C-alpha cells in the first residue's frame, strides 16, 4: 500500500468507516488494514475508535429491527 492509501484509510477509519468497509475499498487483507491503522494511530485511539464504530453500527441495527 502507498503512503497516500494508508493516510486515506486512516482518515476513513477516523471518520467512522468500519474495517469491513475499508476491506471493500482497499485491496488488502484485514490484518494489513489493522496493522496499518495501529501503526498510524496509538493503540488507545485505535481501540476507542473501533468501539465507537462498533457501537454505532449496533445501534443502527437495533433501530432497523424496531421499525
């Protein structure tokens, strides 16, 4: 992956895209995405963002079920 792709991937993650969404956009493995995200973010920030994204996705799923 190029530095530009890694920056774009990190920015997308910060802006709420899930790892699965990043997999669709970037031609690499899940492990590569996680490794690059952790390298560009601190572990604490990565884990915080991952929890936030997962929480938002779960809330959206619950809203769809209630409708």
